[in-house]
C-alpha cells in the first residue's frame, strides 16, 4: 500500500535523487545535476505556504508532489510546481493517485483551486487531461529570453 508523508528537509534527499533520475530520462532528457536539483527542490521547500508529499511503498520511493499556495481574491489557490513519479512505476496509476491525494488534502485545507504549468502536446499534458484538468483559456504563458 502506498504511504503518503509530508515532504520535509528530512526526506528531501530521496526526492533529489528521484528528480534527477526521472527528468534526466525520456521523454524530458533534461540535464539536472545533484546541485541544481537540490537547489530547485530546497528553494521550493522554503517557499511560503509550501505543501508537498513524498509517496513510498515499503520504503521504496514512488514519487513526490509539491507546490505552494497563494492568496487570490477568491481565497487560496495552489500552484503545483512538481510532480515526479519513479521511472519504474510510471504508467501504473501512481501519478493519478498522488494527484488525487493532493487534491483531497487541498480540499481539507479549503484551498479553492489548483493550477500548474506543463509543456503542450506531451505526456504530461495528456496525463493532466486524463485527470480532468483543462487548458485555461483565460491565461497566456509568456516569456522573454534575457540571454541568447
């Protein structure tokens, strides 16, 4: 049975290794080092109103999910910054279970909504669409490169 525990500095090390293994592999093929992954996840952990969970089965890491809440005129909204599932456990429903566990916890905390950013037309977008998320037609993601 999958166990969910609060993500803290005590179990962050497990998340760092998992993060590098997952996102340095297909389909992302990113280039996370131990130092950059540790900094990213440590920064997230220390964000105001942080909430994250680590999931494991018999001490074997399944994944983690993390983000933080922000105040809006409608109340608190949660920004899902990271969802990471062990490569060996992907495609078996663990990510959906993690997402639903987070949603249940957010409802208990009376958080009104959840949003996230993901790449279009990829595995992640398909995953969220399958879990009843929708593309927000009221928002546009914009960027500007500061260095070539």
